[in-house]
């Protein structure tokens, strides 16, 4: 996910039973001894609120506990707005709030943490660090009476939920070219996070490797690590190559104790003068662009599925992976994991075997979207234009409800040559977006909505029979989840590049861009 996000197709409804041009299928590495484990007390007590980054351990982003629905969504109005002063190049709040009872928790681009009253927006406490060089996505997670987050690019911390006082701080990374960019997960007494190969404005320097971490939730001690670069080898050129790591919260199968992580891309992309078109790395680049099934207890690899084998376009498989049970596909019933990323495809993978069930493109694609050989010209007019772009495809979290996957899509293109790309050609303000609803059984498109302009980096969130999404230009939309009929539209006071959290009669949007970033609460009460 390079410059990632941060400011963050319906291309063919045909289902692909194998991933065309997609690289290797799954391989089972180790079944491990999967201790099932236990959810946090907070995730149980506050299950009706928004206790986890994507609502539940399956990352569905779906709630039936709210009073917001298709009959009253048009009545949503502003309850309160809480402004923050921190400002970042890629937005101030590329994050998802957490809601427990009457308290909203979040942190901003400077790693300042806040606890607010859900009803009034009044500040309960804040912890100020004013750290520099964070990029996001990021956020807080809760469990065992603590709030967990990154203090800066290198340190994870725990704060007391009631007071905001620091409980512990652990430096998990000593490599200047790698840093934390992830909203953590908490499960079975462990806090899960990851580094990616970069910090601040320096990304994908040679030698940078993304590492998954599990920390003891009580003490902060590192319990296990998993290097997302297989064998730490960097494919023979550690002076040039980098890659891997996770950008988003993993899902957890609470019946098996297996976690599911979406992993980032290899680099350099598209290459260097010495190694054009990714010649410095091989055609496996494991475990980049992979869905990984990991034993939550010890970090052992259960299986991997690699979507792209020779990715020179920064097309991560980075989105939070969604778990769905009892899905009929190819004549059989499967428990599946749904994955996606910047390559603009959605994948359904059998959770037990790692076998691909289907893969479909979403949004706009050019015929050359899988090319890994770009022209050597330095004339920008002769660069090869590809869509999805370097920050296109699916950038922010999907949602799932009642047999339908809701996919936010960016329709942007990137001109490439064999060693670089033309960032100046990316126009976010005039960019387009989509929200695509897919049948979980087949991947077939059920409906789609188009935003022009309106790059869709606000993710998807389902509340009862309504699905919300938000665009880079700050427009909030609500649609009937079955038909796609538009029910509500609202211009927020700034751009949005991450989805909301919902509890009771209130939905909380992170306003990340514009003159007054902060949290915006809309209510039907």
C-alpha cells in the first residue's frame, strides 16, 4: 500500500473459478495446534455497540443493534462534532472509532488518544503524544480494561480505559525503515499488530520487511512474531527489495482460533534503473499479496493464498478479511474468507484449505491491469496507463450482511514505465468511485452505485437494512442494502477516508480532511 491510502470495478460479472493471471494457489504449511482462545470481556459485554475495529471478530462491519434503518435514515442529523488539531498529509483520521457503552475511543494522526461521551461529544479524557511521521491507517483497540494503540512508528502502548494513563509501552521495532500502520486486534490475552516497510514519507527502502506481532495484553511482552517475507530473504536483493506487512485489522475465527491477515505488496515498484520491471525480485515474492491463515496462539502458518505473484504495481491484498460461514459454492458448503485489495478484485477462499472458490474484478479495469512489463521510455506521454491505479481498486474496508458483500471501489488510473509511475496524473478531486454489492455464493454483481466525482475511500458499513459509504469529497451516502436504492445523502464538513462506527441511534464518522478534522456524530434521536 505505498503512499497508501490514505487520501486515502462492475468490470464483468463473470465469476472466475481460478484467479486469472493471479499467481500461486494456496499451500498448507502447518496445521499447528490451534488453541481456540477467548474473546475479550469488552467484546462480549459491549457486543451491541462497536467494541472491535470492524464490529466483530469476523470483520463484517454489520450491526442489527442500532435503531437506524431504512425508515428513519433520512432523518439523520448532527448530534455533535469534536474537532482535533492534528493534521497529516494523508488525513488526520484514517481510523475507525471504538464504542463501548456511552464512550467513544479513537486516536489521531499524531497518536493522541481521546475518550468522548457518545451522547454529547464531551471529552472524558485525552492523552497527548504529538508523535510525528505517522501515516495510517491506524486506530485503537480495547480489552482487559486497556486501550491499545501505537505511540509512534515503533512503540505499542496500553492506556487505562478509565483514565488514559499509560500502563505499558513496548518498542517492537528497531528498524528505521519499518513502522507500525495498523489498527490492532485483541483476542485471547494477546494484542496483534504489524509493521510495514516504511515510516512517514520514507517507504520501501531496501531491506524493509513487514512483521506480524502478538504482544501479551497485560505486560506488553512480545509473545511471537511472523515475518511476512518468507525466510527473511527478500528474494536475493535485500539492498533493493522490501515489502509485506499488514495494513488492516485481522479477522479471527473464534471457533478455531485461526486468524486471517491480508498482506501488502513487494517493492520496488515498478522497478529501478538497474532492475526494471521488478527484476530484483522473483515470481513468488512470498508472502506478499497473500491471504495468510495464522494460528493466533503461536504464530504458525496454517496456509497461504497468493493473489499476485509478480506485483510491480503496489496492488496489495490489504483489506480486512471477512469471515462468512455456510456458503454454498461450486456445489458444496464452505466456511469462507473474503479478501480484496488494490488490484480491484474480490476473492472467496475456503477457510479450511486455502483453496480459491471464486475471484471477480470490481470497478474499472484496463486490459493491461495484470501486466508486469512496462515500457522503458522516460517520455511521460508514452507511459502505459493502467487501471486500477497505484492507490485504486479497493482501498478501505468492505462489509458483509445476509449473503451480500459490499465493496467500496476507487476508479483511478496510473501511468507507468519500467522504473516508476506518474503520480501527477492522479486526480483525487475529479476521481470516481463505486459501491458494489456482490453475491457471496458466486461473486455475481447484485447492484452498484457510482460516484462521479467521488473517490470511494470511506469503506462500507451495514446498519440493519441500510448500507453506508463515504467519499473523499466528504459525501455520506446510505442505500437500501438489497436494492441499492439511495435513501440518504449528506455533505460532511470535510473529506472522509475511513468508515464509521455505530451504536444505538448514533453513527460516528471520522472527518479526516479539510479545515476542521474530527469526529462527526449523526443521530436519529
